[in-house]
């Protein structure tokens, strides 16, 4: 039996420049990517894995220094019993001047070549691992796999590759049925940051740490075994933090403390450590200052940002009296003749007032 850990898309070195969180948190996040990388290596050691498969985008070339790549090497080298295989992707592709070429890698670390599919054999483990490293930032056509070279079906056969399961893509398009027909024991994919297990034999591990609000949901790594031709994989949640987009529905009956309560009891995640983007909908009592509430709850959240789509709950009678002779007063009067307990009518009145009052207050 062999045991493997499948990760990828770590994006070490990312500077988080175009994100909505503070530069302090961005710095933290940058450090956390490294911590998680080390945790994955330590986990692989603890689990006595034979292989750590890294399916591309290990780092961000444009930010990565020689010191950083040495740090990668040193972290991987301490796992001397673990075979580490790396197929570079579009963010860490191996051009002539690639930083991958500027360090001496330890015996246990194997980086795939860029001129076609390559096979690395592990005789004692009865395993062949195929892989390919990108040599440029975009690959539109994929003839790589057309003449797949493997023949030794008595061995465990794995493929480690960064690319897009899509018929039309600039990022090494691959067809899922084609991959299935290869009958590999396991195909470890990288590029798509959301984990996706197509079957026990083909999977995207996703990024172990999500990078922004486009990457909500659980993130982790894949652990698998191959035993006499039977592959078993399991997704292991591994990220330190998650991103959540949550909608909170408010109504005009909620007071200050009720609102605080709604924030502190959001339905998902852990407010003390996750990233939250909270969309507020519905009616808000007209005397409540939302900014005060956000200020009060912000300390309890690791990161919170608000999309305010609330509608102020107007004092209709005084508004109508103050606007007797203009369209606002007429509009309120007309709408009040309708059934305002009907949500559609009430929404129509408030949305309309929002528009009419926009330039006046
Ligand atoms: Mn990526």
C-alpha cells in the first residue's frame, strides 16, 4: 500500500494587494500561507505518507525571492523520508530564469521537467508518477497527454498536473472523460481553487488556504491510499481560516440589542477567526445608526465588512405632512390607500421613497 497527500495552489508569497481587508491582516495572511505549508509537510510526516504531491502554483513567482525558495527547500528537506513531487503551474512556471532552477534540491524533492510528460519511478514503492511543469504562463492547447507513455499496469500509476478541466481554456484544457479513460490509479489536479472530487481516482485538492471572498467554503488537502489497485481518497479540511458571505435579514421591529445579537450569532463559521462579508437586507428602525452597531461588533470579528442594502423605516405621517404639496406627499397618500401589510406594496412604497428622497436628505 502507498499513502499520498495531495495539495497545490498554495500561492506562497502572495501579497494580497487588491483585497478588502487591512494591510495588517494581509500581512498575517501572508504568514499564514507559510504556516499552513509547514503544517501540510508535518502532517505528511505524521501520517507516514510515501508521497507529497504538489499540483502547481506552490508560489507566486513575481513576489518570490531567493530567500523564499530556500525556505521552501528547507521545509521540504526536513521531511527526508517523504518523496515530494512538484508539477509547476501557471503562477510558478519554470522559465529559463525560474527561481526553481536557482537552488539545489534535496534527494527527496523531485520537480517535473517542462519538455513533455515525464515519469518518475519509485521501484521500492512499486510506483510510477507522471507529471509536467509549465514553462509559460498560458497553455492553450494540450497535446501533452495524447501519447500517454505508461505501460506498466502492475505498478501504481499516478499523474500530477496543473490544468483546467474544460474544453476551452488558456490554462491547459483537459477533458474529464479523456482523463478517466487513462485508467490511472490517481490523477492529482491543481489550478481550480475549489476542491472537487470527480471520483476516487481524479480530484482537484483546491487551495489549502482560501485567498479572498471569491473562495468561500471549506478548504483543505486530500489524503489517499492505493492498495492493490484500489484507490481511496478523503478530503481533509485544513485551512486556518475560512471566508464567508452571509446575508442578515432585518426588520423594523428589531432594536439595537437585537441587531447586535444578529451579528454575533451569524449562522456559519467562527467570528473570532474567519473572514466575513455580511449583507444586510430589510428594514431598519429610522433612529438606529448602523455605523454604531458595526463599531460595537467589529471587535468580536477577526474581519468584518458590510454591504448595506437596508431600507430606513420612515415616519410616514410626518413625511406626508411635510410634503403635502409635492410628489412625495402624493406618493405616500396613494400607497397608503393600498394594503401595506402586503409586503410587495410596502416594498414598493419604501423603494419609491428611497428614490424620491435621495437628493433631498
Ligand atoms: Mn492557483
